[in-house]
């Protein structure tokens, strides 16, 4: 749901988790020259907060959450005035699936300083933790500090939508757009709110989002889904095709195109789309199911059986695949 910015740790793909252990500034790290060098420097200058932050960043990049958390915590303790250390610590907690821990860190920052960025980050963590009233309250404080900040209104609109205040959410998202017409996420939120009401104005906002960045796959996918949900299959299919031109690895577009082609009885084309999904995302049980259903309609029962059985090997509780295989066995 959220695509908010993280100042320090944006865009790093996480690889796993390390063991939980305390910060050790004296024992060299073997097998990683960069970590070993920083550990040696920390041993010589144990009060240098930036050194801990640099090592934390390396741990984070290597997927070692525990040591990244420990080092960012130490950096923030040594230098509480550098808010980026606390922000980075909260980011690690969020990426590690611990939004409550992130909230605890950011709440302490907010208590120390009336900082709008801290309030925005705290509100986002609260949205992730589904603490919508808390998020709304903190965003109201941020609004008082920076009444012209579009991020405040965008995040506030999300909280209001989750709380069921659709009219307020719409007004907040539109205010975000007024303040920043290039904010794609706000355009998509307004579009979605109008679409839920079956209001034709939704399409204008989907179009606006795509026009801001024609390469934004989220915006294009949202507009394609809008067409699809309203039975405009030709337009939806064309949009999914365009998505594949923007990003050939974006197999969600292939999958949805396959569903449309299956609905239109273009069976071989549908099979080709599901085949692309299976090749690029071999863990997709849904793709195996749909390719099997397509094979079955093409009269290729052996191929269908293989796909159903493959899906069930990956997920023995996949009811749709169970039913499809049972039907085939009959």
C-alpha cells in the first residue's frame, strides 16, 4: 500500500537475517574486509557514532538485521542529535517486520523534537501496524507544523480511508495533489476512491497518474485493473500489453492478460501468457493452475494434470487445484 521514502536505506534488497547478538567493537570480523576494517576502527574509536552507523549499513546490506539494529542503536545513543541514525534504525525494524519496534524508536524522536519528517515516518509505521487513529493524530500535528506539506495530506488520506472516512480521505488526497500535482500515489488514491463509488471521474485520475510517469508500472497496472473490473476487456488487455513493453519481467501483467484471453476463448494465447509467468515465477501456484485449466480446455489433459500436480506439490492445501485434479480424474 505504501511507497513512502526512506532517507538512509531506500532501495536495498534484503537477503536474510543474522543472529541476535550485542555490539562487539573489539572482535574483528573475518571474511569481509569492509566489516573488518570498520570493526578495527570502532575498537580504536569506540565513541564515534558514525563508525557504528557505517558498519550498521554494511550489516543491513548483507541482510544481517540483528547486528544492523545493534549498531544503529549504538550510533543513536552516542549521537541522539543526528536523527538519521534513529530513522535508519526504524527502517531496519520495518524491513524486518517489526513495525511496533519502529514506532517505539520514532516516538522517542518525536518526543524530543517537533520534527515533521519524524512525524511522517512515525505515522507511516503506524499505518503499517494498522494503528490508524494514532497515525491520524500524528499527521494532524504535522499538518499544524507544515500546512503546505503534500506528504502529510497523502498519508492522512490513507489513515482516513482505513478508518472509513471516505469523503475526508478524498478531500485530503485532492489537497495533496493540489500541493504536488506530480504525486502519483495521491492521484491513484483519488482514482481508487472514485472507482469504489463507481464515479467515472476515476479514469481522469488514473490517466493523470500514467501521464506523470508513463513507465510507472503501478500506475499502469491500476488503470488496467480499472478497465478490467468494468468489463472493458480490450482496453485492459492493451494496457497489460503496454505494461509488458515497459517491464518484460512484470509477470503480473502476463497473468492478468492470460485471464482476459481465457475469458475471450483465445486459449493458445492465454496459455502462452501463463507459460511466461511460470517460466519467470516458478513459485506461482496460481499460474500453474491457470495454465492447467487452459490446457484442459485445449484438450491436453496430461499437461493439465502435470500443472495441477505441480501446484499441489507446492501447496497441498490449494483447494482450486485439488478440485481441478479431482475433476480431471473423474
